[in-house]
């Protein structure tokens, strides 16, 4: 079962390598952190604070590429947790087919916030039960 989540908070530490995003269950009280890199944290934070870069960055490029090829990114799904590493997919609709593309959660979340409103974020119940 997929559980709807929202990006609750982002913590950026300018002197450390690891930044943190917190996902929160939309219709419940569970939440959990995901460690991400500084580049992804910056990309997410720029969109949240409505401070877009003057030129397209990697996440903008991916969105534009998918759309120019006739696809539509539908949502983000955190699918698994193995050895303290989260796994995710971007679900892309193309020619009526739903395609799942492997992604780091940080990149998937950065792409999600490039939409207004942000793309839906889901977490598999078994992952949330383990960490939330």
C-alpha cells in the first residue's frame, strides 16, 4: 500500500556534507528523515523559497526532457530501505503506460518540488512501518 506523504521540513547545514529532509504522513502522525546531499538540498530549497536559478539545472533539464518527449511525471514513490539507504522511483506516464524509473530519493524529491503544486509523494507502507 502506498501512503501519501508531504515534504515537511528541510535542514541545510552549510558546514556538513549531509543535509536532511523530513517527510510527514499527510493523514497521520508518522514522519521520517532522509539524508541528502548539499546540491539536492539547495535545489529543493530554491524551489520552496521561490528563488529559481537563472538557467535550468539538472532537475529542470530532466523535467523538460520528459515533457518534450511526450511524457508526464506523475509522482514519486519511496519504495525500499536497504542497509540504511532509501530507494525511490519516478513514475512517468508515456503513451498510456506507467513507467517506473529508478531514482535517488533526493533527486526524486527535488523534481517533485519543480511542479506547482509539487508532485505527490508516496512511501510504501512497509518502509514507513520500519522508520515512522
